[in-house]
């Protein structure tokens, strides 16, 4: 084989390898992008759930202390709807956490406030 053919073969192989590397890098970047989006959504949903839990506590306090209700439960007006919303958030968070783990994310990445140490 002459030198020019060897050089052409080498360049073709290099080009094929480069294409393969770029495809893999593009796929990985897509996965990281999806993981970032899921992480953001999870942290945002957790924040909303915390706010809703605070609101639930305020509603319970209002009913028990301010309005003097002797007994409240999950079906009490004002409480039932908040509990349904909270359960909906919990399901959505759980689904997104599962998707995050499937994409390769770790639970430890979801701990804390989402800010780097």
C-alpha cells in the first residue's frame, strides 16, 4: 500500500472515531441536560410542598385555636383540599425522583437547597 492510501485510511478512521466520540458526547450532554431539568423541577416542587405544608399548619391552627373547632380531620373543610394538593405534589416529586435516578442521578444530589457547597 502506498503512503497516500495509508494516510487516507488513517484519516478516514480518525474521522469515523471523531464522529463516534461527538455522537457519544452529544448523547451525554442531552442526558445531563435532562438531569439538570429534573433536578430543578424536583427542588422547585419540594419548595412548593414545604409552603403548602406551612399553609396546612396555619389552617389547622386557625380551626383549632381561632375558631375553637373541637375536632378536625382529613375531611374537614379547608383541610381536605390542601391535603389533596400536598399528596399530588408528593406523587409528582416521587415520579421525577425516579426519572432522575433512571437518568443516573444520585439522591445525594437532591439533598439540601440545590446550591453548591
